[in-house]
C-alpha cells in the first residue's frame, strides 16, 4: 500500500505545478516628479516621514500621551485584534495544502437475547466485543490547479494588509493625539489672553469710573468701558468649557475616563522642525501604510480569481486508512487482523448552471474594485501631501503678518489710552484699539496652532509615525 501511495503522491506533486490563476503585476502609477508647493527643487530623498514621531514632537507631555494612546486607544486595539485574526486565518487556510492525519479507536459491546428473534445457538456467546483501531493515514486534496495555493496567497495578502492597516492606525493615532494636544494648548492660550485682557480692561474701567465721578468723563464712555469688561469676562467660561471638553476628547483618544490632561510646553514654545522635506513622490507609494494595505487587498483579490477558476477542473482527493479490527481485544494487533484501504477520488463538475463562470466574473469584478481603491489611495496621498505643504507655507506667511499686526495694535492701544488720559481724544479710539488688539491676539494664537497642525498633517500624509 505504501508504495502505491508514494507513486500517487509523486504524480500529484508533478501535476501540482499547474496554476490557473493570473500572475500579479503591480499597476503602473503616474507619480508626479515633485509635489505641488514643494519648496525643494529638485526634491531630495530625505523625508520628514523618516523621522521617529518622538523626534518630531518633542513636548514631553505630548510624548506621554502618545505612549498612553499606543496602549489604550480603541481603534489601535481593534486593528491589533484584526491582525491577529488575519494571521490565524492564514494559518487555517495554509493547513489545507498538507495532508491530514488522524487516529480513531472504538469498542462495541453487544449482548444478544437468547429468546429473541435471532437465536444464538450454542456454543456461541451472547456477549460479543468488536474493537477497531484505525489510523487515517492520508486525507489530502491534490492541488493540481493551484486552488489551495491561491487561497493561501490570498489569506497571506489579507494578513499583510491587516499589518499595514495597523501601521496606518498608529499613524492616525499619533496625528490625532498631537492635533488634539496642540488644539488644547491653543485654547489655554486663548484663556490666558482673555484673563489678561479682562484684568487690563478692569483697570481701565476703574480709571474711567474715577474720571466719571470727577465729571471729566461722561456716562457713554463709562458704559463703553463696561462693555469691554463684560465681553472679555464672557469669553473666559466659554474657553474653560472648550478646554474641559478637549481634555475629555484626549482622554478618550488614550482610552481613559475623562480626566485633566497634563500640560507641557506653551503653544508659542512648541519647537518646529527646522526643515520639512517631503522626499520623492515615488517613495511615498512604498512608505504609506494605507497604500501598501490597498495593494495587498489587490493581491488577495487577484489570487481569488485563481481559486474561482480552479473550480472548472477536476478535484483530486486521496484518502488512506491503516489499522486493526477484531472481535477479541486480546488478538487485536495480530497480523491477521490488519486492515487498510486507499481511495483516490476524482470529482469533475459537469453542469452548474453558470455558477462557476459567474463566480469567476465576481472575483474579477472584485479585483477591479480593489484596483480602483488602490489608485484612489495613491492619488489621495499625493493630494494630502500637497495640501499639507501648501498649508504649512501659507500659514507660516500668515503668522509673520499676524505677529506684526499684534505688535502694531499693542502700540496703537498704548498710544490711544495715552491720548485719552491726556484729554486729546475721546475714549472711543482707545476702546476700538483695545478691541482690535484682543481679536488679533486670539487670531495669532489660532495661526500658531494651525502652523503646528500643518506639520502634523504633513507628517501623517507622508506616512510617518508608525516607526517605533
């Protein structure tokens, strides 16, 4: 028997070189030579995404939050679980390429009635024992047409896709936590500006009240000064509300209950990277995890076409059994009690009402869908990098002008109050200058935040952050 099995397996192994599935070829990509708004000309191979996330975001408290998110973020934990699921599915699918060996043993006890329909004559015993010990030596589907190999390749691609998806989630988690933290520090800055402005306006109100009591000022100027105090005062609880809600959001990102968030560097003290090189556009395809995940999905769909096409051809299954059977336990393993069987089985579909053809077309359509998704992901990546570069450049220009505006308005406010206290002009000029300064300081804080967020978005768009 063993020699026959060896002969059949040898023939099967020779036939197993066939594969009716299409060979995968990476689709061509029309990568731009440079990113739009890329300041480097020509672009160099160095990229901001090559930096570790803790080298880009140097605030110690922010780093602690990102570390906490790696352990507690729900999206990341889900991605890890899905990766483990895909790895287990790959192991299951791959196992079908190998023979299955199993053993079985049983004992059957029978007692027949002496007065029943079937009479047991003497000297036979009414009590009988039947024993089987069998080894399923071989249960094996010969993968002649590559069905099992293509199914394994598809499962492997899905596993690699889940791994890249996990990396993409890490990138998103890093950027989300950094974005939320910088937004929190901007709200802190707005609150500081509001409190400082309120204190300054309260001092001015006291001066106006004193002038009013001496008859130097009028009631209109008094009410105008009170208006500025109340407008600054109402801003403070609104900022405090937004700050606490932002802290709750950050707590959720790191997988914790709502709680206060420790602060590190102030918004204006956050270090900016000295340079933001985007690198070569062609290198983006091999670095961004979402692009790599989309390509693995395409590879998986391509392999599924081979699985579907294999259904057109015969399925060859080999089954072999070796063991012992006896009606007496003490003589079970005697040479005369051995049994074996070997069953080669060939199954060929004859009529399926077009099911196989439709399944092939279905897998081909799925491949086209994943191809579109792959191409869309690449183009979206190019757009995101260009948008982030433009945002960083233009926001930097706005920040420079905003800083000049705040400096000018501070001097204007100082001069306007000096003219008012000196009796040269009315209070309205000073109040207008104070109001403009307050709004300009708030706008500057938002611009500084936007510049930091543009760095975060560029780092994410380039595929950085998952390198730990």
